[in-house]
């Protein structure tokens, strides 16, 4: 990134202000990146746990596979999903609070005894699946925010802050050289004037 500047005090002051803004913001961004990285790790672990739970429940129902062929899955549908929002490391994320199901009326007299338990089992599996999918959405948002924050940290840390520091140093050296040159010129001028006065004095 090329930083535009002029070799004068005003430009140097503007660059120093820009540098100070970035140096103040960098620790906050680093903390945010760290918090997001932790949250990403935590969400991945939660997804793994939900996967294991879902797999274990499905396996436990394997012995009932013949019964499931009699079961009518259209008896159950998702009626509503209750959401809330929460800020995590500065990122607004949707939170899954509750899943409401609707059971289509059916006659217990015309169905096997285990049908009601079957509905409850399906309800539990469906909620687990929805929670797992929901965590995937959260993970995607967290990873996007972490990536963006990491990019900004790298931009500040590796590009902009060193760039501003270098530009300020260049101006500082230029102004110092200019000042030294001015002082040297003034010394030479004074020496010439002194020499001229001495010459004029010796004439008289």
C-alpha cells in the first residue's frame, strides 16, 4: 500500500494521527480475532457433539427398523422456530431458542401402541438435526467474521503501521537534512559577512 505524503510538518502530523488511530485499534482487533477464533473452535466442537448424539440415537433405533416401515412421517411437521440474537465478539448471531412441532391428528385405536412414542422420537431427532444445521449457519458467520478481522489485523500490523512509520521517518529525515542545510547556509553566510567586514576594516 503506497502512502501519499508531502515532505512538510503538516503532512507528518496527519500521518502521525493516522498511525496513532491504527496503533490504538490494533489491540482491540487482535482481541476480537482471538475471541472469534475461540468461538469458531467452540462451535465446531458443539457440531461434533450434536453429530455424535444424532448418530447414537439413530443407531439405538436400528432394532426398531421394521416398526418404522409402518410409521407415517407426515404426522409430524415443524410449525415454528423461535430465534433470538446475541452479540459474540462484536458479531450479531442468531440463537435457536425453541422448535415448535405440529402433530397431525391420528386415531390411537387404528395405530400400533408405540406410535405416540414414535412421534416423540421423531420430534427429538428432528430438533437435534435442526440444532445441528443451525450451528453450521453460526459457524459460517463466525468464520467469515474471523477471516475479515484477521485480514484487518494483517493489514494494520504488516502493511499500514510499518508504512506510516516509514513515511514519518522519511519526512523527519528530510526536515532534519533541510534544517541542517539551512544552518550550514546561515553559517557560511555569517562567515562571508564577517570576512567582508574584516576586509573592509583592514582597508581603513
